[in-house]
């Protein structure tokens, strides 16, 4: 049996790129992000999705809800394994401040050997998201699933499918409101589309 999984990054919140939102509460989609999510939902209507799983963060739940509404599906299921990276003490800091932090610079150079302060490593992130995918392949019964998560989480999954080390994360983009499609079967897994943007 072949299963198609749509890895969807949440639509943009108003301050994306200015600070590290991480697992902060109250980071929601603004007007532009809601419009992105609606376009994403319209794009996903043609994919015959059977179920949607989402990170517990507000911005991912809002994005998943827009897809579910467009596809006439029930409420998305929250999956902690899709949660944003636990950035620990870095959460909420601006990138101007973070760029002065030697540990932050190391994190962005050698993530395979780094851990966020009070948080987790990218290998931890990869382990949890792949564990969820394995569970869904075994137990969901669905053949076309959407997983709504965050850029770094989805990059960790893509690196695994492509056989790349986790430190290869800067070599490709996972933009807000993008879709990356993978298929998985007894023969393995492959990427069908990467970072597809809705019109």
C-alpha cells in the first residue's frame, strides 16, 4: 500500500522573520496569513485528503482548520509530535539579539551537535516527527494524510526521506503555507513535490 503525506507549513503570522516565535502562546495568523490559509485550503481540495493532523500551536491549528473546512473534513487531530521545536530560553527573542549569541550561531552551523538552551536538539525533533509518521502509516488506515507543522520540523522529515544529514537543513526552503508531498510504501519513501506554493 502506498500512502501520500502532505507536509504543510502553517501560514504566516504577522511577525514571521522578526522574532523566534517557537512555542509562545498567542502567535496567531494575521489578515495576510488567514488569506494564505484560505488559498491553501482551496489548493488542497483536489487532493482527496482523508485526515489532517496538526501541531498544537495556534497558527498551525488555524491553518489546519482552513484546510479542513475547504475539504469538508472534521476537526484536525492535534499531534504533539508535530509541535514546533522547543527553543527553550531563545523563545520570543528577536533575531537581532539571537545573532549575537554564540550558541545560536553554533545551532545554525552544526545542528547535529547542538541543543537549544533548555530545549531539544534537531535529532530529537526528527525522531518525534518520524515516529508519528511511522505510527500513522501503521494505524491510521488512511492513504492521503495532511500534517500541518513548522518549517524546521518539516525540514527534519524531508532530510530523512532524502537521506541527507540534519545539517543539510539550509539547502532547501519550506516556506509558510507551502506543501511538500511524500509517498511512502513497502519500497521506501520519496519526495514528489518540495515547497510547493499555492497561487
